[in-house]
């Protein structure tokens, strides 16, 4: 489609649909017409449709797809349902924007990719950290070569006691994992994006559940320790074929000083950088220099992420993140857990 209004539908009427996607999409009436929303919890779909002026609600997304034929679909279900919903939407002729993590495993992401190619429809994912102004600023330094060869990154997504007790974030069967797939995945994607997605060679990782199986202080509300079935922290080391390496640290609960740390540190042979806050560390005129980028503060990265997808559907810009990138991220997540479970290094 070129430069018209996209008829957009949502699968999943939970928190992310309510707090992020619908407010953003409803401000884009020049490009978007919200046509339908489906959720087996029909009362959620009804509540959001009345709030956001959507005419059609469904309990079954297949019914929605066949009766509305939307141009684009946002998949906002728990992780276990990403792949099936995405494949159905693509096969019925819709472009798809799927929430992160891409799916439960790499095989599912491959199926999503194949469906996208066979249908000739766009498939993208909500890795919104790439759209933070800080990340956009640092990527300019990376792409211009200012950092030189990037040979090491440290990706950190740590919370001291940030266990999300609502929804299904602590349920392994439904989400596929804990902090690694929920918040670690954002910093992993951002690191790979900065490193230009080098080919991974091996992963050595550990995952733990040392704190969340007992009750205690919750800085993001309470949770049920008895129903907690995911890791509460995970740490891994990834080697790439180009010689670069990456450390990823992630937790919902960890006995550390700070409340939370979300950051990426990038180390090149000409300069280094942190993304949050954005700063570049180099050597110049015989001095060591720290260059802060003070005004790269973003509040609307979700909006930019959604806009980028909508504009790519309208033929106005190219699609990022791509399905191939999502597959690379998911393959690392799979190998990460495999390494942790087998207590060994996994070759890719
Ligand atoms: N990009 C981000 O930073 C970010 C932030 C929060 C959540 N998310 C992702 O968004 C997704 C949803 O998270 P949430 O917090 O909104 O969860 P949620 O539990 O609040 O909502 C999920 C909704 O999906 C519905 N659902 C379940 N199965 C369905 C199906 N087969 N068809 C249609 N709907 C179905 C549930 O009834 C529920 O209403 C997850 O994948 C999560 O990782 C991403």
C-alpha cells in the first residue's frame, strides 16, 4: 500500500495494548484507522474498543482476520501466542508488528519469517529501545566509524527487586523465560544493532532462581513465589565469528546496590561509549576525552517504533527491526537457556 490510511487491528487487549499501542495509534489518524481488537478475555477487548472508538471486538482473532481483512495487525498477546497469531495474520494478508520477545523459540520465528515471505507482507517487532534518542545518537558515532572496531559490549538489564507480579511474566510455560526474554532481550537487541549483527559463534551462560521463590520486598508490587517458574537472574558471554564478544546481565531480583540499571556499554579500538546516558570516551590531542550528548533524552520511543512500522507499511521507509534480526536475537536467547540448563558452552 502507498500513502493511504492503514486499517489496523490488534490481537491481545492487555496492558501493552492499552498503555502503549492504542494511545499511539489513536494519535495517528492521518495514517491509521483502528478497525478491530480481539482477545479471548472479551471484556478487555470491549473495554478498550469503547475507550479508543474501535467498532469491532472479537473473542477469536481468526474471526477478526477473516471478517475485517485488516491491512496491519499488532500482536500484543503473551509470548506463547506470538507465533500462531502472527502467522495467521500474515497468511490472511496483513502486515504484522509483533511484541518482543519475537516468540518462544527460533523455530517459531523461522515459521513467522517464512509466512511473511510467502505472503509478501511486512513483519517487524517492537524493539523500541532502538528508537530511544540516546541510542539513535550513539549509533551515529558507531556508524561514522568514530568508535573504530567494536570488539566488546556489555549489555545490562538488571532490577534489584523488579518482579512483575501481574500478567504472566513469571510463568515459564506462557512466556518462555523471565528477565532474559522480558528486559534482557531489549539490551541484547540494542547491542547486536550497534555491532551490526555479527554472526554468533558460542555462548556460555548461567541462569538462577535464588530470590523470587521466597516472598520479600517488591519494588514493582507483589508476586506469588509459589507460581514463580522463570529464572530471576541470568548472565552470559557470547563470542562472535568476527572476534567480538558480548556480556549480557539481566535480573528481576538481584542483591545489588541500584534499584535498576538498563544500559549498554560499547568498546571500540578508537573510542568507547555508553548509551544511557549517551557519552563517548576517546583520546584526542594527547588527552583522554569524555563527550556527553546532553540533549538526547527521549520520551516517545514507543511512538517512534510504531510510527516506523506504520510508515514502512505505507512504503515511506524501510522496515526495522527485520525478521532476520529477530531470528538472530531469538537464536541467542535459545542458546543462552540451553547453555544455562546444560552448564556448558553452546556452539551456534
Ligand atoms: N516492548 C515492551 O517493552 C513491552 C512491554 C510490556 C509488554 N510487552 C510484551 O507485550 C506482550 C503482552 O504483554 P502485556 O503486558 O500486555 O500482557 P497482558 O497479560 O497484560 O495482556 C495480554 C493479553 O493477551 C490476551 N491473549 C491471550 N491469548 C490470546 C490469544 N490467543 N489471542 C488474543 N489475545 C490473547 C490476554 O487475554 C491478555 O488480555 C508480551 O509479549 C510482552 O512481552 C512488551
